[in-house]
C-alpha cells in the first residue's frame, strides 16, 4: 500500500502517524523548538520559567525538575514548609492533568460528541449545549456520530461527569494560582522553597477547595473509566507496550527515606531494582548528530537529512533498555516496593477490572485505570501535605545558592505522563548546557523491534490499518492512553 499519514487530534503539538508499504507505523512530530538551546548562557532561574513552555500539562513538573537540578548543583536543601508546598503544587498539577486527559482528550474516542445534541437530562449546562445545537447545521456533529455501546443513561452520566470535571478543573486552577502565583505558568518556585507564605487563612481556603475536588476525583472518575472499559473490553488486550517500567520517584521525600508516594525504581526482567544505572539517549533513528568538537556532555545538533533517521524524538535508555513510563509504571513500582499502602486498593481494582496482573496491564485499559486510580492517591497526599504545613514558618531555606556557581546538577521528578530528567552544566553562574528527557520522549522514542518506544511497539502490535476508520480510531486510543505530547517529546 502507499504511505498513509494520520494526524492525531486533541494532543499538544502536531503529532502524526505514518504507515509505510510494509505496514509498519511510525510516530512523527515537528522539529524541535530549541527550548533547551534557549536557556544556554542564561542564569538557572530563567530555565525554571522557560522550560515550563515544553508542555501545559507538565509545566509544573518541568519547573520543579529545573529547580531540583539547580539546587543539586549547589547542594541546597529546601525548607520543610517549602518542600511541602512544592509537593502540594506538584500533586495538584497531576490531579489537574489526569482529569483533563480523560474527559477532554481520551473520552471523545469512545463517547461521540453528537450525543450532546440529543441530551434531555437535568444538567443545565448540557441542556444549554443541546439547545444551542438545535438551530445549527448538524452535518459536523453527525460526522462524529460513530457507533457506541453505551445506553442513553450511561452516556448522560459520562456527559454530566465531564461537566463536573470542568468545574473541578476550575477549582484546581484556583488552588494552583494561590500557590504558584498563576497557572499554568507558575512563578513562585525559587531556590530553597516557594515564595508563598503559609497562613491559617490560606490553609482554610485550600482545604475547603480540596474537599470539593476530592469528592469527585477520588471515586466517580475511576467508575467512569471502568464503565468505558466494560463497554470496550477489547481495550484490555489492545495497545500492549513494553514489559519494562521506570519511575524516578516523587512526592514525600522531605518526610524521610521510604516516604515517597511514588518511589523510584525500575522493573526489568520481571524484577524490581533500585534506580541506579545511568540514563542515556540514543540518536540512531533521530535527526541529530554529535558535533565534531563537542562543547559539553550531551550536546547534539539537528541533521534533518541524516540517513536511517525518521524522527525528531530521541530514544532514552535505562541500562541500555527501552522502558515504559507513566501512571502504570508508577503503580507497578510503588506496589512492588511496598513503601506505602496507598497503592494496594488501586492495584486490586485494576487487576479486577482488567483480569491481568498489574505488571502485565500495559494495555490501553490498564494505563487508563492506573491513571484514574492515581487520583485518589494524589488527593490523599494533598490532604497530608496541608495537614503538615506549619503557619508562620519559613517557606524558603535560610541558606542560598552562591553566585558564580559552577558544576553539574541533576533533577528528577514524575510528571503526569511519566518520568522527567533535567541535567544542567553551570559555568560562572550561567548555563553552559542543558538536557531534558521528558515522558513523551521515553514513550514516543523511535527504533526497531523491541528497541522501539512503547507507543510505536503498541501500535505495531495491534494490526492497525490506517486507511480504515476503525484503524485510525484504535490508533488514536492507543496514543492517548500514553498521554503523549509532541511538544514535550521534542525539546
């Protein structure tokens, strides 16, 4: 067959899939925007702000990773209150991203938008949408009227919960604006903590908003995901990715070793091991080359005509192995590490709904339920952080980073779609080189066979024909299950 291209919708950037004559599917993206290069020569504080442009959903994670790398280079430890505030901001951003991903990005692949026009239920917002569509040409909506297995009552429930999700997103944005100054670009992350004072009034306001968020996010959303998978049971086997997982860990380290909500680790060869091996990036299939005179470690330059290359996405490797990262990877490693008991009920629900062991649930359905199950864990962690905050205490460390700092710094954190690694090299207080490995770089990596990233492996194992509507729909479902972002994948 002739080469077929399929632009993916409802994703950051402009990713597309390409299927060649052999039937092989490759993930494509636009060239890099040069954001890593943009911070070279600047003070590290600029990187904290500029690197948030990589992704709207992962912006907070990138800001924190950039700050962690800078602090690591200078040996600075944030204040206890400052670390708690950062964790709270981080957890809220994960909650926000997961809700948005399910209801606004993934759900339209299962629930036709044409159902809005036929809504007759009690939700005022949905009735207004239906009334507004009544006098408009209906051709566009009818094109989105693919067959679906939901009853009218089930469809109405999903539509109503999508409205509730939008209201909950608004609450989360208000909370993050309180902590970060604004959202999605946060401005309060500084060396040693967060420039947000903690008062009784602030804690009361955040606690009240969090109770409203938790009421919806901790239970109803998972049930919606389980309903989708009961009506589309094939998704429990489709989209199988790599059998290796990685998490760099996040949330709770300030409480001591073993206290992280998401511990670090790697699941390789059917066993869990501590995160110890060096993370590298392969550019064999990517449009980059190492310059002849390499100015710093990790430096590459674009080469769009490189023979054998087909992607602008690099290929991260852990211990020379391609791995999957994301909510499912976090759940596997958290559960196997036994560091906290939060994961046990989520693992039980995921295995019950999928009929798969948690380490074998790397399918569209398993990734969906792992992400939605994480909401309850995150909401609980937010409550713990609020309860530990001490009003009136410092939110920024008494120590400071020296001017003219030189050396190397490493920042690692979990973003909504998976593991983020920032590495910087400083010289006289300025950035000499900067390298980012983002979640979508891990999962969207190019390659051949099992050396592919999880997305390409899942697509090529699903027997997809992009010339057909059903093939394109399945491809969209698989890519959305990874929470892929083209702007995050290519820096």
